[in-house]
C-alpha cells in the first residue's frame, strides 16, 4: 500500500475507507508509511496547511505511528471536534483502528494522554474516549481527564473502580462549576461515595474558596449532604475557617451553621468570639449586623468577652456599623472589668469624634494626606538600536501581550520610520524571525492588494506598519488601482463606526504604512515631547527646519498630528522662520483654532427584551459636538477593547480634552454594564490639556460607576491627577453625579468607595464639594446613607460649616433609619 493512497483518503476526509486501509497494513508497511506521514505533516505545516483534515490526520497517526511518545503529541495536535448532537465525527472510527492495532504500549499512551488533556477548555472528547476505552480498572486521576470525564456525563459511565477517583474529583479546580451546571453529580456522589470523604472534601473546598460558580457547586453538594447537627459540631472549626475570605454565600452558610450550633448549646464561646472577629473584618453589612445581634445575646453572661469582640468593629470603614458597635458596648460598659474598659477606650481612639464621645473618649483629628504636586512626565528617549526596536516589537506578540501602551506604540512607529530610512534591508532582516513566527502579520499588506480583505481598525493598521518594512511587500499597481484601493479603504473605515478620533488615528497610521512602501521619510515630526501627547513648539520648529534644509516634506497627516499636539497658546508667528509649505500650512491652522460646541443631551434607544417582550425605551445622558459628534448614540454599546486603541485617544488630541471626553462618554456609559480593561484612559484624559466642561465631568462620573474594579480605580486616579493640577471642580462633578443618581444611571455602592478613596488620598476638600452638590439630588436614594456617612467623615475633618440643601428635613424625620441617623450626625458635624 503506497502512501499516495493514504494521502488521498486524508485529503478527501474519507474516514471509513482510511480506517480500513490502516487496519489492513502489515507491521513492515506501517513502519514505512509512518516515515511518509511524518514527512507529509512537516510539508503541510511549512505550507501553513496544518489547520485542515484534523480527524483524518488524527486517525492516520493512530494507525501508523510507532509508540506512545510520538503518538501523544500528534493526537494533542490534531483534534477531532465533538458534536453534541452527532457522533459521526471520526472518534468511533479512530477508536476502532486503535482497538484493532492493540499495541503493547497502550497503558503508556493512556497515561500520557491523561496528563496532556487541558483543564480550561473541556473540548478534548476524542482524547477522553481513548482514555476511557483503554484504561480498564486503573483510571488516571489527572486534572484534565477528571474534568473532561465529569463534564461529559461521567456519572453515566461509572465503573466500580472509579470510586477511587472521588477524593481527587473534589480537589480538582473546576469540579465545582460542573457540580453547579450538572445537578445529577451531587446526588450521584451522595448515593455512591463515602459520606465522610464527601463532607471532608466539600468543606475543604468551601474553605479554599474560588469563583462564584465553583462555590455554587460545592454549596449544592453541601445541601444534598444535609449535614446533621452532630456533623456540624464535629466540623465547627471548619465552618469558622470559611468566614475570613470566602464568598458571601459561603460565609452566610458558615454563619447559619454556627448559629444553629450555638442555639443548640453546642458551640464553644471561644469559637463564637473568633467567628465574630472574622465576620467583623468583612464588608457585607448584612452579615455583620446578623453577627452583632447574635453576639449581643451573650453580653449578659460574658460581657467582657463580648465587648472586646465587638470593639473589633471600631476599625471598620462603615460609620453605621461602628455606631451600632458603640451602642452595644455603651449598653454594657458598666458591667465589664477595669482592664476591659481600659482596652476598649484605647481602641475607641480610632472612632470618629462623635462616636468616641459616646464612650467618653476625646479623639484628635488625624492629619490629612497631601497630594504631591503634579509634574508632566517627559517623553522617554527614542529607541537607539535595531536590537532594541526588535525587542519592543517582539513584546507586542507574546503569549501574555496585552493592549499596547500609547507611548510604546509611538516609540515603535518613530523608530521603524527612522531605521527603515537608514537601512531598510537591515530592518527587514531583523524582523524576519517575527514574520516567520507570526505569518499573519505580513497578511496585513493584503489591504492594498485586496481592498476587501480584512477589517479596518487602528490595531490592524498599526500592525501593518510592522509588515510594511519588508521589501517583498507587493506594490499596489497602477494609479487607478491605488485610487480604488484608497476609496474602498475609506468606505470600510467609515463602516467600522470607530468614532472620529479613532478614524483620525487610523488614517495617520495608514499613511505611515503606505509611506514606508511608496514614499519613505527620514523621520516623523509629530512624536510628542510629553507622555500626555503634548509637543513642544520649539522642538517642532527644529524638526521642520531640519526637514526644510534636507529638502523633504513631512507626510500630510504626520504634520496635522503635530499641529494637534501643540499647546493651546502656540501662535502662528512662532513658526514665521519656516519658508516651506509645511510651515505655511502650520501657520494657517494656528490662525484658525476653534473649539466645537459641547452640549449635554438625552438620547433614547428602543430595545426589545425578548421574543415576545414589549419595546423598552433606554435613555442615556450623552454629549454632542458641533461639529464632530452629532450622533453619539451610534456607539451606544461602546467600542471593542482592541481595534480602536481607545487608550491612545487622549494623545491624539492632547489639548482638546472635551473633544476626547465626548467621544469616550458612550463607551464609558456602556462600561457600567460590561466589564473590560480600557487601560488608564481616564488618567490620560486628566493629564491632557484644554478646557474641562460637561463632557469631561460626565466621562468621569460614568467611570466612577464602571462595573469593572479596574475601571473605577482608573477614575479615582484621574480625579487625583486633576486635584494635583488644581483642575478638580468638585461642584461641577457633583452636579453631574447627582443628576445621574436621580435617573438611576449610577450605583452608589460603586461610587461611594471611589469618592472615599479619592478623599483619603488628598482630595478631601474637592470631594466635599462633590457631596454638597450631589446630596440634594440623592436624598430619596435607597443607599443615600452611605453618601451621608462619607460627608460626616469629611465634615469632621474639614470643619467647612454651612449646610447642605435638604439636610435639615431629613434629620428632622422620625425614626432611626440609617439615612436619618447619618443625617443627624452630619448636621451635628456642621455645627
């Protein structure tokens, strides 16, 4: 049997016929054809064709390769995709070939495959079938195999020998997710496995913690086990150990179990005190209030121990909870020993002044943190050598590569242009290994040859600059073809709806990529002199004078970008010495500098919640620019994380902060409901220049309400930068935040921690102004007490005097709700 016949069956995907041929081979023929298969695969991979005919290649490897060590990586490389509703995918045929062959090294193959099965993406049904088929009564216990086995309905394929796998199934990370998604597993294990093993494993995983879904699965197993009071008493310390750092659902379970033990008189008070201290270190107020009430029931019998445990709450960030702790301690203060009273009074020094006074303690105001003066960061030194450039470019494509920072990207572009002018052949040679490892990079050049080839966005065009230095790039042909390609490129760019700032960036990058091929330049003139994107006028004058002396003109969009980076006070006469066309254009632009009109608008989008749901009107506050951004609702769902390179926007127009902010507003509004890392775009906006108005304040307000923690942290950093630059208008920001709260567009449990962090980091006075403007619009909010609590902290620190609109009415209400209690404290703090 020649290999041509096998190759033809592989390339025609005739799996049944290929299986029969492989089973008919003699050992000598198999050895000869194995060498042919290896050579064939090597040629396929070199030609970039290793993505097709995977089932046939998988089966060919099983039928021909000589041992487990060579077959294992082959099977890992060539996956047979599993179809849930169809088993006709080649797995059964491949198993039949392996079963017919029955090599002596099958146990070794099973062990190797089990260790190579992935744990993150459970799609290797083909490998799991091989392991299950040939492992016999010695199943492997690797993480990958266990997760695949459980995910593919292992409870329906259980064998008595698999009982030994139960402890490992409880240990492997990811099993809880499967328990949560497959309700049969907890019930099956409860009926099949040893109860003590299940309970010990379940409690150990709940202590260990994990994702919400992971914990959901083990909570489901715990519920199925229906733990008895005796078992809970035996594992009381395990439940206490769940309280410090676990998810709230797990901590609630532990608290409930311990409380049941205490009510039955089977919980040692020392464990209750330890449990209370752990709970008091958490942030969930519901848990803490429940623990405080529970602990208070023991105050009559053990007042000293209870008071000392409750005093742990003095360090909590919530004044509401600290107030409840003070109230409980004051009630029992006369019953404790002198030593306990002395210790409690010492701990009370960390309380706010009004709460400490309830215990007879006077506290001194702490020193306010002062912000360091803001200093613009200079642009780093240019890339000096070709080796350094190659290293920077290589870092863009590593396994852990993320969003490219604007400074890094700008330095790479500048160096590529400069080195390509000096020695294009050397740059091409230096980039050759990169092209070989990532051949898709050079496919970006197909933009010119095939205008409809791929999506147009900033990231793609940035990568095309890396490819453009290769001298083998195909030119775009006659003038007519070039014109057609340019028109098509512009149409697709518009169709991508990236936003005008992103379009401007993409056009500039596209010009550089084209220029490297058609009309190279010795250097760029738009490279900034500050990391904010600002360009020093004297530096630009020097660059343009040098270009004039050397008789070359900068690329048009490069010159335009340089103009956009000049400080706002730059005058046309600063470039009077230039006689070139570039100098004339620059003077004309500087003489005609105008800002667009910025307007706050409400826009509506009609959505349908389901197949039979009625249309729903969604309303958002957005910002329009005239001219520039008439329809911000086009970007209602924001921008993707990569293509538009959103973190680069502030450096594109570094002296037009309001323009950048207006384009960011739709994206940041959508980030309240979608996680994602946009990089430090808000801190970059704060470091930029130009007027600050409604667009910037709306962008900051939406940033404070972002769903992702990193997004909110970036908003805090932006506020601190503005405060250090004396550009933080707290009243204006507070007006916007208050208006969004009135509309239900912000979540206070996200905003308040951000404002607190900003105040405690040195911007207390500005945050006080934010609160004074926000509170009148937030009194009806169900979480306004958190906002008032922060206002109390700042009022006690700053002693601002005056009052807040609506405060007197809230403080005069009857009852002791959180909002009323905190309003009374604020009224007292304001005198």
